[in-house]
């Protein structure tokens, strides 16, 4: 039909921003304090407990500070995962795994290093989670060999 509209099979790219999770930073701070308290209330000798408690508290707070200082990333997924860009740089080997409401992304950057990002519920809205789930590359598993002889 000459008057029928031309439909496009292409979909708009999925743009998702990753930023550090406040929930994770708070959890790291709480765990640092709990590690400190658990060492001090254990049966460990005080001359060993105090230095270990100070170290556990300092290390936990350092981890929380390091997590809070990570720069945000913009991830763009084009054409159902066939092309993925992170901060404008095209990357290979992008994959997403889901565990409940958490989304784990993994890829290799331009220098070959493995990069990982986790979206917690406070950093990814339900709409963005749905969009990411639909746009993520689909991993197909190979078929299992037949269990019986032919």
C-alpha cells in the first residue's frame, strides 16, 4: 500500500547512569563499627584486640570513602546489546546478571581490565531497571549434549 506508514525496527538506545549507592556506603560504615565492637568484646587479649579493632574500623571507613569517591558512569546500550558504550567509549564483552533487585554489570575497558558496577535499589528506579532488563544483551547458553547414546 502506498499510503501505509514505514515502521522502524530500531529502538531508542537505553541510557542508564551508574552512581555510588548511599545504601552500600552506609552498610560499609556500619560493618566497620560492628567489626570494631566485635573485636573489643571478644575473648581476644586486649593487647591484640585494640590494634585489630582500630585497623578494622579504619579499613572499613576507608572502603566506604573509596566507594563514595567513584565517579558516575553513563552506560548506553544500542540495538538490544549489540553495541554498548560507557562514558562515550565503545566496550566489548558487556554482560548483566540479576540477583533480585540488584543488577551486576561486567565488561572489559579499552585497556583490557575488567570493570564491574552494581546498581542497588536506591540508584536504579523501577522504570530504569525494567528498561535495562529489556535492553541488556541476551546471553544464550549452549545446548546440553544428549544424555543417551544415539
